[in-house]
């Protein structure tokens, strides 16, 4: 006769699922877009709901020889052009109850929630800046295998097909136009380029003698841009999974690549973004704690020629 075995099916109350009380965070990408904002008020007159930046216009070149005895006519200075940045409040928060803090499995609940709030601030502000960049009308598209220049008649993102990938010609064109319009580079003679990893894959895979050349890794101390992968065709490239996408009417996922020089975006801040951990919640028993983030700021395109948006598909889009 077999010996009686006491098994897990007999003492079910003693066999339980164990949990790791160290709760991990989701995978996260670095906030990137606000790092390129380099134009801010220098001598603001007073607090206001919007800030106006003025830009002087240069005079036309004086190439006519002067008459020896006749006084020159002279010219009137041109009026300034203006860029307005409108400020708005932004923020988010959550309320944690004391009962949750007492019962939660997460051994670091408060610090983890504070971490999530801080990350939400970074994600939200970065998305706000990218939305301004995405609104640029200085757009290059690849449609049916051809580069369509900004403002060209017939340019339509809905005509981008799955095979219309980013190519070296787009970078060459954008850099050439920036130099032609006297846009100031970002680092030395280099313009910056934020590129989605899916799109960077296609640029690297481009064949032909004019295709991507393997970029060198920076060894100097001025390589301060996170995820910077090298230089090519007059630009340094930063792989950024936050570069936005949209699906066109042809159900093609269209990626935005941003090529920029200095003073592309203007920013005005009334109250810098910060985490708020002392939010007051009306509770006679003091059982609730609020944690959130808050700020007052605004952004606008400053020098439109300083930012070019290239819209293409990707061969590894999902």
C-alpha cells in the first residue's frame, strides 16, 4: 500500500503566490525636444499672458555710388517682425489615500508614484514642444519615390507610400536650404537632426555611393545630446523614439524627422515646471495626500527656416 502523501492540493491554504514588493517602472525614452529650445525672453518688460519677440529687418544693400556734391537720400529703417508666445497653465496630479498606503503591496508606493508624476511632467512638456515643431509648414515629403519640396504644389502626406523611405537626399536638401537661408548651425558647422530609430534604420540601409556613411562615435566632452549616433551630410543625428507619427489615408504610418538650426523654437515661462508634493486635500482626518506637477509656459516657432520637418514612411513600421 502506497504511503499517504500530503500534497499541495491538500494544504491549499498554505500554498500561495508570492510577489516581489519591488515594483519596476515601464521602459522609458529620454525627453528630448525641450533641449533644443534656445530662444527665451532676455529683458521682459513685465509679467503677461503672452510674450512678444521682435526681430529687426536688415536694410537693402547700398550699391549705387555716391555723388560727390549731392547728399545721399538715405533710407527709412524697416519695421520689426514679431513672434508671439502665448502662455498657458499645464499640470496633472493624483490623490493617494492613507488606506492604500497601509495596504499596498508596493513597498515604495509613495516614491514610485512621485517618480511616475515626475515622468508624466517630462513626457507632457516634451509632447507640447513637439506639437509646436510638428506644426511647421517647412515640410519635405517623399512621395512615390520623389522628393517634394516645402510649399510645392501637390504636396500631400496622403500620397506617401510604404516604400517612400528617408534618404540621404532629404538631409542634403534640408541642410543646403538652411545654409542658403543663413540659418545658424547648432554645433560648429553642424545642424541637429532628431530621427526615429525606425527611420534611422532605413537611412543606414540606403545603398549606393551617396548613401549613409558609418558615423563615428563622439569621444569629446561636447557630445552632450542623449542618443547621439554620429554626423552625416552636415548634421548630427539623435535617435529619438518620441518623433511623432501619423497614419495617412493610405494607411501608411508617416514618421516625422526634424532637422534644425539655432532659434527654431521660442519659449516663455512664467512658472517653471515642478513637482508639487504638498497639495492640500480637504479631509478632516488627514487621510489623503496629493502629488502632481504644475507650470505656466508657452512655445512658438521662432525662425521658421531653422526647422525642417521631413515626412516619410519606414520599412520596419509596426
